[in-house]
């Protein structure tokens, strides 16, 4: 691994996706909560307080970040499905990770939240029409709009990415 920040590599988008790609990404999103739960199972408090890399977040912060980030993505999907190219509200993920609940709170609420969130999110994703995947939102910090297909691929990667960071500590 050349860059410990990206144990599975950086996110790459080819610019296209087909229904088989989207089904695979939906399944990855469906599996993320169970994979996160397995990755943190049995970790001691000391291990939860261990950064996944020098200068990085602790395992606890990474786990809470997954819940925070995926809530935001779920809302962005819903906005893109109900509005024409909405401008979404960004959030400062680093500052969120430094809030007291993310720094020292128990993992179980975030694990349960992610399980419920992903159940609802995947239910929505599986019912989207082919044209829905072209819907998009605008992130004010990026130059181009993001389609729901690209965002689906990004969040499938995002779950794998952070779970791999946790596994590196194990």
C-alpha cells in the first residue's frame, strides 16, 4: 500500500455505468453496515482510540464518519430525485469528526443508524428507473454536477475504503 490514506486506492469514475454496475454497487452499499460491524467487533477501547494512520482519525471517528457521510448522501439522493439539479449543502467532515459524539461516543448508535439508513437507502435505490440514474445534484465546491450513478459508485467505494482503513489497524 503506497498511500495509507487509501488502502483500496482512490475513487475512480469511468464516466459511465450500466445496470450490472449499479446492481453491484447497491449490493456493496447493502453489505456495508454488516461489514463495518464485523470490522469493529471485539475491538478494545484502546484499539478504537487508535488512528488508522499517522495523523488520521481514530477507528471510532472513522466508524462515526461513515454514518454521518452516508446520511448526507442519502439526503442528496432524495433531493436529486425530487428537485432539478439542486445545490446541496456541504458539511465539514473534519469538524464533524471532532465533535464529542464522534470523538468519544459509543459505536452502537452509529452501527444501528447505518443499518437502518442503508436498509431504507437500498430500498429506494432498487426502485429507481433507468432515467433516475442520470439525475444530478450540484456540490458548490465542485465544478461539475454529480449524477446519481456516479454518486452510487462513490458511496459503494466509500464504505469499502473506510472499512479497509479499520481492518488495517486490526
